[in-house]
C-alpha cells in the first residue's frame, strides 16, 4: 500500500484534507456545524457546498479511523488504475450523489444531520472491485477468512439496499453507502470501460 502513495497524488491530497478538516471540526463545533449536511440548509438556504464539506468531517475518532483505513486500502490503488483526474472526478461525483437521495428523503427535516466520507469511499471500493474482482478481502466480522472482492461487494450492495429501504431508523446513513457505491460502479465504467471487461472476463472464467 505504502508504495502506491507517491503515485497517487490526488488521493493523498484528499486523504490529508479529510484528516485535517476532521480533526479541526473535533475541536471546533462551530466549524462542524458550518460544514455538516442538513437537508433544510441545503435546499432552503441553497448551501449546496455542504454536499461536499460534510464528506470532510466525521462524528468521532472511531468514525474517522474506520473510513480512513478503508480509504487507505483502496483509494491509492484506484487512482493508479483509473488515472489522476479520473479519480478526482470519481470521488467528488460519488460524494455528491451519495447525499442527493438523503436530501430528497429528509426534505424539511431540520433536525437531520449527517457527515462522513462513507459515500465516496463506497464508490472507491466498487471501483477497486471492478478492477480486481478476484482479490482476496477480509470482512470485519470474519477477520481470519478471505473472500473474493466481488462477493463482498455484492454483499455490501445487498445489505445497503436492504438497510436503505427496510424502513428501520439508524444513525448510519445507508442511503449514502448504497448510492455512493452505485455511482462508483457507473462512473468507473464510464471513465475506464476496461474495468467492466475485467469483471466480465473474470465471471466468464469462473464458469469455464
């Protein structure tokens, strides 16, 4: 992983900015409130910048660590695979799209707040899976077992879909996970069509 960092300057800049902004927001609640996503402030007051800035802050240190670990394991590799400006576009697009369904579903809810880079990171994860569908990945619940990346990706999408539409209330914004992941799949195929072919070839070889 470390050897990829010098070759992925965009991912490194996003990583540093997210860490720095999150730590500043931990200390300054006023800054946190200025950057956090709230559907009423976005739609009524036209503070659209919150769609982006909410992805630069996190609820606590554990939230930040979990997201940045996931980012560290996948983002630098994805930039190398997809290209520099392509990675920047992918990350920002996933970050924006991940919050739009929440904006619609929570319209008028003045007390609703959400934050974190999970939507964009979900998109980056899906991009990695398209390029490396057979890569071995571990899951936090089964840390001693390795699963093919495509299987974990499919499970992630299925769970996010269920959690989004099950009607259960949760502090976790599953909307962002689901739509960020789907945006990651779509934009990766648009930006790097060869990624889709890699997945098709992998699936085809599995049935030979």
